[in-house]
């Protein structure tokens, strides 16, 4: 039996950063994402969203990879939300996403960061936050 402990902080936005994820409705979407992920054997540790993006802390199993997990989560969530007419407009996700591993020592800090999205985005836009992630993790640096 394989023993795997890989935690991933994933962030993805709505198409064109449209503020589709309105309060009251986005909580229904997040609950659905958690339930759907569970049904597919994907463990969502922590999840939260703001009007134009989602943060999710995911634990990967030995037979899972981040590309497939993101495809399953994002695709099904948009399909479900649109079928239910959950939002005032069609929910579409941007193709790209951010994903980085999370060490055991940083786990509490990342969980807290995800939980406090509303407070955090009173000071910073999603694009500023995304740019900070890219810089912090040296993405795009050859």
C-alpha cells in the first residue's frame, strides 16, 4: 500500500475574471464542489471563494494528478451551476489555474488564508493576488 501526503493549494478564476460568484450562491457552489470531489475520491481540505475566483486546498492520492483533479472539479462545477441556473449568467472558468504544494508546517497558514478570502480581498484584487503568487513561487522564471 502506498502512503502519499501531497497537499496542493489551487486557485482558479472565472472566465475574464467576471464577478459571477455572488454571495449566497457561491456557498452552494462550494458545497457542491466539496460533495462532488468526495464522490470522485478527491479530498478537499479547505475551500472558499470570492466573486471571481476559488481557492481550494486539496490532498492528492497516489493515483491522482493535479491536471485531472482540476479538470474534474472545474468542469463538473460549471456544468452543475449552469444546469441549476445558480448564477445570473453562465459560469465559465478561465483555462489557467495556479497550484502549489503546501508543506505540513504551512498548512495552518494556508487554511487560514483560504478561509479569510472576503477580508483579504478588501485590500487586494484577484489579479494582484495572482501576481503575488507567480512572484512568490517563481513561476515563469526559466
